[in-house]
């Protein structure tokens, strides 16, 4: 048995200036950049997140710009297996997360539990 739920919306930006990209998305979404967040570093900028809402993170990438979701879980291997049974495939296994591809082509990530209060409002499988 494990838990999972939508954790984050990541805005992948193929840009030289991640701060400029974060400033745009902060203004567009009405969520200031959270400069004190421990994940705001390097290629990543976190936007402030109201309680019980998905995290929004801006990240500088080398691939085309796109948006993807993260699914957080307390058991990454079990969640990957569950999603493979639904038709998803593993695109890349990284040290702390797994990139998957839906049968319809979208990429998404399976990550460790990150949100406060997890597994509140999570599905139990």
C-alpha cells in the first residue's frame, strides 16, 4: 500500500535568464517568487504557495519549453509500477525521481513526498 497525489506544476523554460522567466510567471499567476525557499537555487525558482495548493516551480532547462506535473508519493517504485500498469513508460530514472511518459505523450515526474501534511488528501493504492 502506498499514497500519491498531485504535488507540483513545473514550468520548464528554455532560457538564459531563469529570474526573468520566474518574474513573468510570478506576475502572471499572482504568486511572488519565494526567494527564501530552500529549492530556490541554481536553475530553480519557487513561487509562493498558498496552503493546500500545488507547488509552482520555474526551472531552466535545455529542452523545449513546456509545462509538466509532479506526482508525489511515499513509495516511488510502487507508484512507477502502478502507472506502468496504466500504460505509462519510464523515460529516465534519476537519483531522486523518475521521469515518465503518459500513453498520450506528456512527460511527468514521480517524486518523493514534498508537501506539508502528506499524505493528507492523497490517494491510497
